[in-house]
């Protein structure tokens, strides 16, 4: 009886090992980032490659628990962007904390990139050529945030909602859209904003 079960187990194990490759084929991760350099030397990034010219630039990795980034590491860039674009330093730092937790290589599930989580299709408009360069990302994200603050007449919560959900959503709802993610995002950034204003 013992030999029967042992033999049966070995047969099942062999079948399982033969089938294993069928289930281990890696599927493209939604947040993998692809890049190619065109004939003019311009870098193009996307999370949805449209041609074979794109090569994997950053492959999504599982988040490691307990790893924290230095919250003050990019203060000089934040200060420069704040001064140049007329945006409060504490607000910029709060947005970066909420968006990427100060991780310059952050990639969201939707494909947003870097410290201020800029979408690939917006890089050129924000004058960001390497989204993983902290200075470029902060400058580009600040430029966009400033435009939203102006668009919504200095109402920071509305500008933050637009940064998260898009300005059209704010226009449509004439206020913060009733989207749980966006509502929570605005609360988090404002909490961090007030925290940094005190320090």
C-alpha cells in the first residue's frame, strides 16, 4: 500500500513538473516601462509599447516592505522648483510624498513615473526627457501643478484633485470628484502639507 501511494505521488509530481512551464510563462506587467531613443536622440517612454523599437527600461518589481526613502534627499531640487514656479515648498514635498514616497524610480500600476508620478504621454508637454531623473521629474511635475493651481484660482484642494483625477473630472463635478481614491489623495496631501508647514 505504501509503495502504491509513493508511485502514484511520483506520477502526479512528474505531470505537475511537465505542466509547470505552462503556468510560469511571465505575462507582461502592467507597470513595466519601455523606452526607445529616436533619430534625434529624444528618449520616449511608455507602459504600452507600440513597436519593436521599444525595449524594457524598468521592469516592475515587488515592493519590499520596510524600505523607506530619505524624505530630505531631494529638498534642494524641491526648493529650486518651488522658487522658480512660485509653488509652496511644503506643498511640493507633500505631493511627492503622497505620489512616490520619495522613490525616484517609482512606477505605478497605471504607468505613472518617478517622484511626481508623471504619465508617459505627458512627459514631452512637461519638458521631462528622463522621468527617473529627480530634478527633471520635480521640475516637470511642479510646472504642471502650478498650471492647475492657476486654473482653479489658487484653490489647492481642487488643484490636487485635478493632479490625481485630471482637470476635466474636477470641471465636470465642479469640485473634488466623488472618487474614493481622489478624495483620499487630497486628504493625504493636505495632511502632509500642514505637517511640512510646521517644520
